[in-house]
C-alpha cells in the first residue's frame, strides 16, 4: 500500500503545481488571430497580432495589434481599424488598451495618440496623450 501512495502523492503534487502555474506557463502564440461574433452570429471583431501572450485569465498581451471592428449585422461592414505596436485585450470586459501609440482608421476620420482605450461594447475610443485627429468628412457652414 505504501508503494501506491507515493506515486499518487507525486501525481497530486504535479497536478497542484501545474494548476498553480496555470496560464503563466503557456507559450506565446505567434501570428495570433481571434474572431469574435455577436449572439446572432454576425462578425463583431477580429483581433490579430504578431505575438500574443496570456498572463492572466481573460487577458491577452498583443504585439503589433490589428483590431478590426465590424458593424455586427448582415452588412458585415468594417467600422473601425485600430493598429498598435503593443496592447492588452481584456476579453470579459470587451476592452483593448495600450500606453504606446495607436492609429484609428474610419471612413470619416483618422486619429493617432497614446494612452488609449477601446470599449467595443460602446464602440468608444479614448485617447489621453499626443492626440491628433483628421476629419475626412465635409464640415458644412463652419464659417459664416
């Protein structure tokens, strides 16, 4: 009976050790991509990166992020593209954020800045540093 207990004890210890390490032992993903869909099964967002690591549950650190947000309906129209050299994506909160530079591209404007957050649920971008916005839309009756 003692011989059986030792291997079981060793297996239990190995299991506890691997469970405690969890996501920190996952190797980073190279050329990573993830597509997200709405409840109606329409394309909502695509996330791409040259490298993705998973330091905690629901958190993804992405190098060279390319975030493409879609309309989420049958038109499957691209609404926004966000490019950043380094970002953190929080899946459960539906957020992407970063301290380094980012570029936002839409049909009606382009923006660049640092210290940014993208809230996908509200389709809202916040830029807090070195902000530059170029409007591609016509501003009628601006000067009267």
